């Protein structure tokens, strides 16, 4: 606020000095020029009457000659003064309007309004730096869950998109450099209601600066950062960044599952991706030789992950130096049929077009399909503007960094237990995953599968803790009953149970809950809403547990115990 007034006073210095000088001179003239009273005596106007007269004369709102009719000298001075004051007013008003039209001053006003709105927040919110594909996907999902967000982006066009994206909640946005600590502070970094900072810009150095500032200014705050550099990832981890998302490494792990554990891969896909692939896609042959075109960061990440599971690989790149330290290589981009035939395209089961050029990637996929229509095709999308073309490419997998990061972060934010389950799931065999997948399919079919977790505590599950305190053991199965029809089951089941650090996958539904227990569920979103009703409402949970309505008077409670 002080900066705004400072700029206003500095820019309006000359107009204000001019206005004050002319008003002072006009006032002094009326005091010094002699007038005449109604008796014909000489009369001098005092300063009060002079200031009063000049004030409404200068604003041209109409006036009378007070308190006596003016002499010719006074009227001549009035004629001079009125033109002087009007010109001074026009000069001042013009300068003020010019100031308001300056982009710099507009930014200052918007930043002040933005900071004030954020300060008035009294509910939890996430501070999101970067409103690109990743940021917009995360904010939309958070809004649908009723969670507030605050956005910073360096481009005004992206901030303007906040107003037209049809979000169900108001999301304040500021066009500014998120790497500056004072900008983060205005955006609520140190606000008591801020629950996390997401550094999602496309500049690794900016993301690093955001993460460092967040850990220094608010050490206990959750910090999530994206990166596309191994060096930057190690740097982020060195000072305690809570969650680091590398789209190339994460997608390499994801695709590696498809090559050696297709059912585990599909379970992962259903839990993390909102628009998961159908169950039938798991039956497509993925074990055998894979061809990777392009040994950039993405290609090298894939090579490392595939090598962990002894997947046969043929590597293609038009730069022989990139292939120097690898075996089974072919020099060439892969856009020509001859190069793909040298790589053994006829006997391969999958091909990855992973160059940093979208046109080359699409050309590789189209050429490969002509040579071997049964191939599993993976294509890397570099530019979001090519989305329509990629959707019509009919590739089995489209590697979109923005969506990968968004899905990973959302999975982490909505329940910290989900990444733990995914890690434990990958230790199981594919037969176990196949059984789990059939169970998931029976609930969700082709609809979006959701996941959520609950922690048994007086704050988050008051109904459970109250019943337990009364000696009524609450079983896990009762949480999955429909509150409206006790005999009906909600479309969900437990994925993991954690008690005192001990994990159990697919726990038994007769398990009695204790304070501190953590349970991860998967199912339809509607089941999450109904379960939330049960764990917070004592009367509903009592009915689900016993089949009876709770007794609220002391005599009835004593009789029930007898």
C-alpha cells in the first residue's frame, strides 16, 4: 500500500505543485484586492472566505459573489483565476488518468488486491506456481474436491484463463515471477492456512528457487516440485523437497511395467490415471523385443528401466556418439523403413518414438505400423498444441509430460498412502495383480476409479472413536455399508491397512479398527462421500454396526446393557 502511494505522489508531484500554487495565488489575490461592502466602505476578504470562494470556483460548480458583490478589480481577478484553476485541474486529472493506465501501476494495484484476498483466506489452500497443462489439471481436480488454490504464473494470458476455465471455486491469480520470495509471501506462503507449495513451472531453475524459498520461509510446509534434470532432482532432494516428479523417469517406470508385468501395470494405470485403459488392453503381447527411437533423456530413462527386467532392446539414434556406450544399436532416426527393418521391426513387440520432435515421432509410429501392425506403440508428445493429431495417431501410449506430472501429484495429494501401496504392489507377482484387477473391474467397469484414505482419530473419524469408547468394536466391513440401505455394499473395498507401521495389502474386512489405524480404499467417488457420512455421524455408524437406532436417554442405555 505504501508503494502505491509513493508512486502516486511521485508521478503527480508536478501536477499537485501546479494545482497548489495556482490555488494559493488565487486565494492571496482575493485577500489583497480591496472590495466594497453594502455601505460603500472598503472591505477586504479574509482567508476563510477567499479559500471557500476559490474552492468552488476552481471546480466550476457555480457560485455567487460573497458576501458582497465584487468590484471590477475582483471580477477581473476572478476571470484570471477561473481559467488558471480549471487548467490546473485538467492537468492534474489527466496526469492521474495516465498513471492509472500505466501497466506498471495496474500491476501494483492487482498485486495489492491479490495479496489482500489471500490474507483473508480462512480455509486450507495450495499455492501453485505455474498454470500450464499440469497446473490447470491439478487446480481443476482440487476445485472439484472443494480445495482452494492460489496461482502464480509469469504470463498474464495464463492468469486470464483462470476466469474463463469454468472452475467451481474462485482461484486468485497473480502474474509475477514465482522465484522471488516476496511474491511467494504475497501469495500466502507463510499463511497459516497454506498446506502446500507446488512448483510446476517449465523452468527447472525457477522450480528450484521456489522450493528453496519455501523450505526457508515455511520449513514445515509440503513442497512438491517438477524437474526434467537429474542434477536438479538431486539438488531438490538435498534440502528436503517432499515430492519430486520427473516425467521422464516416472513414465519410464510406468511403461516398464507394461513390458514385464501387464496386469500390475494396468492396476497402476487405474489407480493413478483418471481415464484408464480398458481391461482388454492387458491381453496385448508386450513381452519380447522393444525398439527405442531417440536416446535423449526419455530414451535413456526407458533403457535403464527396461534393462532392470532383462527386456531385449534395440536402440536407434541419428547421433552415433549417443549410441557409443550401448549394445544392440542402429544408427538412424527410425522415420525410414530401412532403418526400422535393420532394427528387426518384424519380430519386435513394441516401439517407442521418444525424440524431441513431434513430427519425427508421428512419422516413426506410422512407418512402424505399416511394417508391423501388431506392434505396441508408444509416442512422446512434446507440444500440447499437437494434442488433436496425437489423439488420432491411434498409438497405444501417448507420453504427455504435463498430464503425467498432474496425475502423480494428485495421487500424492489426495492420499499419501497411495504411493506406498503402489510401491508394495510392485513387489507382488502378476497373478496377484490380475486377481486385484478383476476385483477393481467388477466395481468400476469403465468408469473412473477413485482412491481415498482414512485415519482413525477423534478429529477425522469421531463416530468410530465414540463407538469404540463405548465398547462397541467397529469392523472394517461396516464402513463399506450403504448408510441408506444397511444390507447394500458401497462400490469400494480396502487396498491396504497400516497399524503401527505394519502394512497389510487387501486386509480382511472383519478387522476391528483402533485409533491410529490407516486404511486405503479404492472405488467410485460416490462411495467416498457416503463413507465420509458414516465415519462422522454417530447415529449412522451405530445403525450400520448394530442394525438398531441408537438410544439417547440414560434409562434406555442402561436397559440395553442389561
